[in-house]
């Protein structure tokens, strides 16, 4: 890399999650409140929207994966929501019980859920530090 070239991280493209069945995964995440960006079954992928941003959650089918209970050694993805306690209630109403929480964090509250393949998604708010949130 020459001195004139710069290297910087510009932002997220997508977060990839392995799933065993793309159809089942899309249904699970739609129940959890995600909107489908696109689905390409032939390639075994589907993209879920996260807010108004172009990047999202990219589900990638890996048929050899069986259902796995959490905790499964993998990264956890946390997404900002206006109120994590409301998110927990809505998720439970959709048949998705909390894996953990709601629990208190430095910025507010978080609830985590796990998909059938052990991927953990957190829904976190900034109720204690609203100036740090997207809607401050």
C-alpha cells in the first residue's frame, strides 16, 4: 500500500449468520420483526433489513447444521430498539422466548433471543444514555 492510499473502515456491509434451512430461518426472523430485503433460494441466502440502513443480516444456508441450543460459541449481534422491554414482550407474543433478559446494561436494557441454530440476537435500548442512541 502506498503512502497515498488510505485504509479505513467505512461501516458494516452485512453480518452473516449460518442457518440450516433458509425458509425456516426467514420465517423465524420475520416473526422476530425483521423485514425481508431479498431472498435468493438458489444461492441459499436471504437478507434481512435492519432499520433504514442498506446493510443487514445475511442468512446463509448451511444444510449440515442441525438445530443447536444456545449458548453456541459464536458472535452475538445486538441491534438498537427504542425499548428492549417492549421488544421482549413482542418477541414472546410472537412465540420467541427470551434466551436472556431483559437485563440491565450501561446504556439501558437488553433482551437476547436465539434462533434454532444457536445464533444470538440482542435487542438493546439506550434508555439510560439517550444521547448515545440513534434517536437522541
